C-alpha cells in the first residue's frame, strides 16, 4: 500500500474520530472485534451520558470500525452508537438502542429495543471494560 493512501485513510479516521468525539465526553475503552462480522473496531463510552434509568446504569457506547462495512444491508456503516445498560447489583446488561452510522455520521439503520431482555455480562468483552464506569457506586445503590 502506498504511503499517500495510508495517510489519507489516517486523516479520514482522525476527522471521523474528532467529529464523533465532539458529541460528548468520549473515553476509549478497548480495541475489539465484532463477533457477528469479524470487523475490528475501537470502542468508546460517552461519560457525559451516564445516568440511571430504574435499576440500570445507562451509557452511550460508540464503536468506530477500522474500515466501513461492505456486507449487504450494512454497506457503508463506519460506526455504531448503542445505548448500553447495566444492572450493577444483578450483574446483567441489555442494549436498548443500536444506530448504524455512515462516514458522514448519518444514521443508516436504527434499532430500538425498549423491552430488551437482560443478558449476563460477557467475559473477555467490552462489557468488562464498561462495567467499572457504571458500577463505581456499588456501596451506594442510590447514586
């Protein structure tokens, strides 16, 4: 690969990262691989969105793929925004919103799950990286 091409890709990723970062207080969580499509991404949480909804601590999670997805139905997706919830006392999670964004940060597909079922927190996943940010108050159940 030529250096000019790599430089253009790096600049495009930096512009996308900066523009998404301006949406809130993003904190890098982990480099990860999407188990559904095998694509590498960087995961961030927006600390400015942390709040409680009932028994759940809630946060916006932003995932930025190294390369846009090209699979049918998701062509052009560069990032995802999720509403991620954790019940710190029961050690379960749920995702109530997923937004798939293109390189211009326009929403291509939205999925809402207001009655999402609880799932166990994953092992060796970004769940383990997010949980400490949401569950720092374990001795104080009413944050």
